[in-house]
C-alpha cells in the first residue's frame, strides 16, 4: 500500500492498480467494461504476479484470466 501526500498534511493510504484489481475480483465487485482496456494497459504484470503468489492457485488463474480478457477488449463507443 502506498501513501499519497497529495491530501495536504494527511497521509491517505492508496492502493496501487494491481492490488485494487485483485481486491475487486476477490470481492466479486464489477468494473465498468469501458475501463478494461485502460486498466489492462496500466497493469504492471510483474507486480501483479508478485501479489498473486500469496493467493491460492485457483484464484491466481481467475485473476490472470480476467486480466487477459481485459487486455483483449476494446472500449465501446456510445
């Protein structure tokens, strides 16, 4: 977890994108599909894989397959 000093004299804990993705999948929270390509481009695969070492193999597969699906989508234009 990072601390972001942008909030003046307060230190606010800020999760990085990889941890947020893991949390959202773990908690079965849904992400807007139009954001998937941006998220996929910004993911640090090395960091994601490092975090996933702490999880069960089945969950690791779920996260990695979700990340792969995200990278294969294109933002829909409405």
